C-alpha cells in the first residue's frame, strides 16, 4: 500500500455525510487454531479474519458500514422514515431497523418470505424488537430470494407521505453508490491495519449477495493500492445483472468521491460455485465450515452468507489453490441471528459432523 493513496481516499470520504453507527476499527484475528485444523503451517496459509461481525450496531455485521453513509444521506434530505427490502431473515433489514433506532427515525421493512407466517425468530424477531413495521411479500424465486416488492414499497412511500412523514428508500442490501462508501472506508481501515502488521495477504475472501460490499471492497482495494485480490463468493444467483450493478455503483461512488479510477467487469471477481441449491439454503460444506470455526476459534458463521464464503476458502486450502506461504484474509460479514431460527437448528441436530 502507499499511505498517500489511503490519505487521498480518507480525504475524499471526509467530504461525504456520515453518522457514526459502527464500532470501528474492527479487529483482525489471526486464526491459528483454524489453520491447525486445516493441516497447520505446512499445509495451510495463514488465515486472518477481519471481524466485521463485531461492528456492534444491532448485533453487528457488514451493513453497519454502509448505513453510516446511507442514514446520513437520508437525514441530509430531511427524511424521517427509513424503508428497505430484503428476505425475511435479512441482516440488512435488521441493521437498518437498528440504525433507525439510533438515528431517531421510523423504519418500515418490506420482507420476502417463503411462508405466510414465518417464525418470529432470528433477524425477524430483532426487527420487531427494534420497533420496525414489517410488511411481508411472498417469494417468487428461491435462487434469488426475491419477491415483487416494488409495488408494496411504493404503497409504503405513499402512506408515509400521506401521514406527513418523509420516506427514504434504501435499496436491497444497502447497495447503492452511497452505500459503497462503507467498504471504501472499510478497505482503507483494513489496508492500514495490514500495513501496521507488515503483512501482505494475497486474497480477501467474503460472501457476496447484493454486491454493494463487492463494489466497495473492489473499488477500495484499487484506490488504496491493497496487496490482496478481492475474491467474492456468491450466495445467490443473478448474473449478469449483479456484476453490472457492482460496476455501476462502484463507479458512481468514485464519481461522487471525485476520484478518477473506474472499475471494469474483469476487476469484479465472483465465484458462483458455492451457492448450492439457492439463497438461504445451507450447503453441506457451509455447515462443515460453521462447525469448524465454532470448534476451532469459537467464531460463529451464519448458514446463509459467511459459511459459504468460508467454505470456498477451505476448499481452496484443500485443493492447494492456496499455498502455505500465503496469507489470506476472510472478511466476516456477520449474520449470526440466522443461527437462532428453528430452520437452522433442525440442520445441526444430526450430531455426526466433523470435529477438528
Ligand atoms: C452476513 C452477510 N454477509 C454478506 C452479505 C453480502 O453483502 P452484499 O449484499 O453487500 O453483497 C450480507 C448481505 O446481506 C450479509 O448479511
């Protein structure tokens, strides 16, 4: 990295409205016991875990970084109600509800569910605790976890306006040009931490959904001259629309920051081979990753996102695509509330899975 590059990024970000919502910087954990469980230093690269599950806002996760900029933009526009969409167990929705509490705003969540009466557990339970109003939409495609929510969002917007309130719609996953600032800032933080530790990892693994994190991490890596290649592990289908979205919002963010760099499609790496049967459906390698991290490091992954990201890293250790002399970073993006749903509990009750 060059410290001039990071300073330039920080200066550009400082001109953007932001409200502090996350506990930053998040720690970096050297996962030595996980490395041992995967064959030790002779077989496995050094694995650093960037703990963005510990951003603190409303039980933590990656969305806290995006929401710092999105909620500030909402407030700058005089908004009083945050509206967003997602799956019924959306971490983004839960963190938006939590951000609304901190910012003194109302929150309406339009959530896609596969059943008419989803269990009041995990993120949905927290949405209610944070006082959000929840509207449910039936799901039309489990591979994508989408429903026809636009009409309901338009209805909510009209209702809020009719009640004299000012709504602000945050796109799914907080993935917009403004949301991208979160992981541009997160990249500056990470690149500085790595430089301080004198470590130059070769790859950064993370779970990729709506692609705002991808746009921010990839743009941030270019702007901050990061040593690592950003390696997204998809948890849902949706190409080529999603890579186009990542490029568009990354370049919109660069324009807003007044910086000349732009991303092109080859810059945006996404591995599609760990999705399994679809969004939110656990995979056997993902469940193994949850076990392995819990038992080796007492770090909790989630069945929907981080388990699939970590499963890719583990598979690449085993296939020797990663070599023992490398260091890799795994960005832990949070998502633990999904562990506390009945659905997940029924997948772990077998008791015959791997112990490190
Ligand atoms: C725990 C977790 N990890 C990763 C992601 C993916 O982030 P993005 O939607 O920005 O691709 C999400 C998004 O909801 C998430 O909740």
